[in-house]
């Protein structure tokens, strides 16, 4: 017996064992004691994760999947299941670090990535599969059409490696798009600490009008007077590297503090 895929839950079950094993092997940091799989479905990745000597947690919202997993992998109990990924606070590890893995539900891809960033202090590594376009956007470099909010926000906290592309035909049912597997390795860029809200605001607002120069795109944020000659304001958002966005946010804060005093 297997599960009938539910479209509203983003269910596309991977049927290729080699690819499943390859995704699990793309995790490199074996010393991390806890692992969280998002969306285990029928357990194609889970069975490899169970072979690891780690505490395994499963975020799954489909009760039919949960029943299937408990039935097929009898070592799994209620203790392993932590519910909706978007609602968890990761309290189940008692503050210990955890790795995140999954063939993720594509309908919530960006939310998954933003939640990982928000908890980067607890999550040293993530590996998994998104729709190819999201994987590419996450890994994108400046001056490309894929480079945007997702690229800068994720790369501010993690090094991103695009690992490999997966074809539609290895899923049941096949998704409409190809998939891409990426790995995130925590490496927060210096200069972010204490200025993260402003940084995020500048990145989001800058890319919201990505064709415009930053002097125009950022106007609604009230550019501080002392910053108005900054060379970056003559550029477009996609021309700035992650490091440049961070130093720009730092100088912005300085200039704002000066004009306030
Ligand atoms: N990993 C499996 C299933 C992938 S399909 C495989 O590779 O075959 C995506 C899975 O994510 C589904 O099982 C779906 O029920 C689950 N899912 C969807 N939204 C979720 C959420 N918010 N939290 C946790 N799991 C979710």
C-alpha cells in the first residue's frame, strides 16, 4: 500500500533510490547530534537517515504519511514527529544544533529558507531539494537575473552550493518543473550582527524595484542625509555583492545615528 499524493500538500514522491541516497550523503557535518527531515512523505530519505547515529525528528503534516511511516519503520514513535515545519520552534533538541534535510514541499520553499535563516544559530547545515528555479536563485551570484532577495538573504548566513539537478520523471506524480539539490553551510558574514533588520529592509526594498538605481529604489526608506553621496546609490541592487550590502547597511546605520544626534 502507498499514499495517494495530495496536491495541496506539495506531495511528489521521489522514486529513485540512488538520488535519495545521494541527497542524504550530501550532508557533510556528521558531528551534529540532531537531524530534522522536512516532509518525509513515504520515507524515501528517512530510511537512510535512520541508519545514522543521531536523534531523528520528522516534520510532516499529512496524517496518512505519519501512519505509513510508523507502520513501515517500527522504530519510529510519536516522539520522532514534530508536526508542521512552519510552526515548530525547534525546542525538541533542547537548544542543541540540528541539521535540516528534505525533499521539500515546493509550495513553501521560500518560507522554509527564511525560517532556516531566522534560526541559523541552531542550524549549521542544510541539504535538500527545491524546484530548480528556487535552488538556482538561492545559489545565484551578482549581476545575474536569478540574483535577488533570496540569494542575498541566504548567502548572508550560509555558503550555498548547487549540487545537482533532478529530472521530473523520478517523482510520482512528476512535478511540472525540474528540481535542484543544494547544500547550505553556515558561514555568517561579519558585520551583520545587531543590524539585521535594516540590512533585510535595504535588500528587500532595493530588489523590489531592481531596474532602478538604489538612490531611487531606496527613497521610501528615507536615505540619511550623510549617505546621499554613497557610490552604491548609483548602482542597482543586483550589482552589489552580499558583503557590499552588509557594509552599506553598516554605513547607513552610522549615517542615521549621526543625523539623529
Ligand atoms: N520526502 C518525500 C516527500 C516529498 S513531498 C519524498 O521525497 O518522496 C513533500 C512532503 O512535505 C509531503 O509529504 C507533505 O505532506 C509534506 N509537507 C507539506 N507541507 C509541510 C509542512 N508545512 N511541514 C512539514 N511537512 C510538510
